[in-house]
C-alpha cells in the first residue's frame, strides 16, 4: 500500500487539489444562493425568468 502511494504521490496530490477547488466552488455557489446573489453577476430586472430564480419570501 505504501509503495502505491509513493509511486502515485503526484497524481494523488493533483486530485486532492482539484477536489479542494471543486469543493470551494460549490461551497461559494451555495453561499451565494442563500444570500440571493445572482450567478451571472448582472441585474435580474430584465430577465424573463427572474420570478423563477428569486421567489418572494
């Protein structure tokens, strides 16, 4: 088992870094969604689907 880890340490490190980046992106999207921030970064006043994305509470 240790030999496998030593032989593939670079691949394992890259996979862990990519998984961390993907997790951070997903976490940021969840936080933004809870705050009501739009994913496109622009105002939703002209968007025809704004009522579906931002339902009134």
